[in-house]
């Protein structure tokens, strides 16, 4: 789903995961889990205002700052890309039946040809990574971490 807001475009994804919100939140915030389903190396200062550094492969990384940390329901951080301003990623988790409904919002995606390529890449990437997250938490297996866009 694509929406346009004054700060740029917004990408939204949703997935149901057969795991508790506490377990899903832990998979989004601990180095051990992140390095299993998402990326090659994670460095997090897990507090509001803390920094993150996510490495995809040597020389390929994103940095950001934690904006919201409300375990086990909400996590938001900036994601610094090639643009003049960072994008923002927000995960919202809610208990549902025997698992968790995860809603991802990726905001402030700019416009223009470079941003269009970025949007297409992160759209594919988030679809793959969220499937990997669900697989990791539900079965203990998933493809190797790294770029998926």
C-alpha cells in the first residue's frame, strides 16, 4: 500500500505471526535475533534517542536513532538513506488470537527517480524480510540475513 503525505510517501505492510508480542518485539530489538532473520550485523543502543547501525554486508549499512521504544507494542527509529532527510520506520504490535499482528509503516520516502527506485526496493525488501521474520519465529528457520530488495 502506498500513500503520500506532506513529508513524502508512506509504505505500509502487515503480517500475522504465530508468536507473542513480547517474542516478536525481542526479534526486532536484539542483536542475536536481528542477525538471524534481518541483517548481517546489528548494533543498538536500546533506549529512546539511542543509535542503531545495521550492516547488510561490508561497506553497506544504515544508521538511525530510536524515536519510540514501548515494549512490546511499539518501536520506531529513523533510517538514514541516500536522501537529504532520513526515513522513519515504525513497528506496531498487537496481540491477536494465538499470535501477533505486526503493522509496519515506513514514512518520509521522497519523490523523484532515485526515491522511486528506493521505494520499489524497500517495498520488495520489507515483504521478504517480514516473511523471514515470521518464518524465523514460527519455525526457527529462514533464509540467510542480508539485502533482499
